[in-house]
C-alpha cells in the first residue's frame, strides 16, 4: 500500500488479491499514520491516490 502511495507501483494490487482483506478504514489509518511519520515521499501524489481509493470504496 505504501509503495503505491509513494509512486513505486502504478497499481494497488497485492498478491492473491489480499488488498481486499482490509477495509477502507484500515487504509485510511495507515495513510494517516504514514503521513504523521513522514513516510510519504510525495504527499500530493499520496493524497490524490488516497482520494481515488476512497472514491472507489464509496467514501
């Protein structure tokens, strides 16, 4: 997930479809914590990707 947020992957897919094993709230928490820890290399890109993920999830 963080690799995708940071632009190292052009997709958000995990082996075996494991991205669906977690809900959108989990990913929102990870995004928030990564931001607080300074782990987002390009915060604007990460924010845009997170917004798209939330939209797909219906949030």
